[in-house]
C-alpha cells in the first residue's frame, strides 16, 4: 500500500469537502455507516475535514468542529472530533492514527484546550492508544447533549477527551454539550 512517504507514516491532507459519497467510498453503502443509528441522536456535520487517499481513493477521514460545553459549571469550548473512518480493507495500518493526528494538529491552532469525541465502546481501546481518555467512567460523570425540540439527553456513547495544549487539565464535574453532538 502506498500511503506512505518514502520513510514515514501515511500522509493525511486537508479536504475541501466531505460528502455522503466520500463516506460511502470509505465505509461502503448503508444507512448506518458509523454504527450509531440505534442511539436515535441527531448529529452536527463537521466543519473541517482531513483524509488519506490511496491510489485515488479516499480511505480515511476525521472531521472537526468547535463546540460549546459546560463542565462542572464552567463554560468553555472544545474541538469536537467526529466522522473518524477507515476503510475496512486497509485497517490495521496506522491510518486512524495518522488522520486523527492531522486533525488534532489543526485543532491545536483553533484555540480550545481540549478535543472531545464520542465513540462506540469497542473503539475505546483504539482511542486510548491514540492518547484519549474516557471522561464518563464515573457514574456521576454523565454527559448531556442537546437534541432537536429543546431536548437534553444523556449521551449513550463513550465520551473521550485529549488535551490540545501542554498542561491542559480537563475540569472536574458533569459535562453538557450545549449543541447537538458532532
């Protein structure tokens, strides 16, 4: 597979756009490519997109979006990471690491001190290897997200954070995303 420079890891690039056709190119067709339809949640699209191409085909993606949150009563912003996808036929080759690293490199220029993502439980170990940590392990640490119709619901997926700047400490307390999840 030729997604590497002569001596390095796969190279992720900034994408001008990311369409439903791009999702299908990476994950194939289907109504639930990310496996989250059963949550019943409405999601925001991402604002910036990063991808890896191999032989003209998009094989990996990660998206970003700045989001308002309240943590322990303090309002702040995070960079939400979402839409992370690697084509099934090229998994296990470091593409998730590369595309998420490229997205986080850009996220460090946006101002917020932390990145946040939601993932299905089977993916927690992958993100932990990439430097993320769950923030919803304590029973009192439920994470609330907004939904259409002024509803606020408990996020059923795992919530994870990673610092974007040295010495950035995630505040203690309950988390409320003051928007739809990304």
